[in-house]
């Protein structure tokens, strides 16, 4: 089973709202990732979690706050977003972050976020 | 500096035609990994293949085949006898440190 699930599928939020995106995998993967993808562009890495600890933050604004409650779950908390933050947010996981270079990442279906 | 170049922005073919997607990469590392992903309109990125820098064997999986040529830093992807379900954006990606560097993607449209 190579499934990564994400909820919700779609989210519309105002600039003053607080919301969270959720991601779950049950493949025993120890690395999890958040990506942002704008229309007609490739995914851009936001955060990497390795063994439930934040290992990479690609200079993401603080209005995006990741959280990894356990090895299967990854959240992205959103607060005071801007309309330009509207995008597809993809979660991914890979087997072993220590040797993660060779391991492929498996992606979820994404959350399509619209900020009004 | 751009690490992965997919020069073809869009390709449109009629069903049953073959289509080849080009990917050229750039890295200073001797150990690196190349990937192809498919992104259908639903949005999910689907992993297709991984190839490491030490394995230059070409690979075939059903209607899909890949041609890795280290000498030209290319990792091209061919879909044989294309089908409408192959319509998607295809991304080539390079992983040589902690992150995947994606190409810009090639949109493939297969017309019935």
C-alpha cells in the first residue's frame, strides 16, 4: 500500500481564519514533506520532517506552521494567509530520511486551498 | 541554477502515437537519483520510476520506457501507443541532496 491521504480536498478560507491541513501515511515512512504547487508550476518544497522532527524549513513564512504529532501524521496550520497563498498543498512521505536520497517520495492527492 | 530542464512545455498526440518526453539534468554529484512523476488532472503526483546514477540500464514497464544517458545528462521517457488516460503533466526530478528538484513539467494531451 503506497497511499498518502490528505484532508480536506478543498478549503476556502478568509485572511483572518485559522485552519489546518492534515496528512496521514501508514507505510512506516520516517520522512514527511509539505509542498506548495501553484497552477502550471512544479511543486515547491516547504518543510521536511525526519523522524518526527523538523529538519528543513525552506524559508517559509511563519503564517504556515507545520506539526508532526506522530510518525504517521503531518499537519500544516494556517493563519492570516494572503490570497497569493492560494495553491495546491501536497504532502509526501519517503521511507528513510537517513538514506532518503535514493528513496522515492509518495504524494497525497493534495488540498486545493483558496484564500479570499 | 536550474537543475532539471524539460524543454517541451506541451505535447499533443493522437491516441496510439508514441510520445517521448525529454529531461536534461545538471548536478556536480557523482551519486544522484532521477525520477519521473505523473500528475493527472486530479492533482496527485504518481511515482513512475527511480533511477540511480550508477545504473544506466534502460527500463521498460508496459507501455512506458526510459532512456538514461549519463554522457548527455539525459533521462528521457517514452510512452508507446499512447492512450487518453496518459493525458497528464509529467515531471522529471533530480535528487542529489535533501530535496527533489523538479523540472517545469510537460503537459501531454492524448486525443481520441
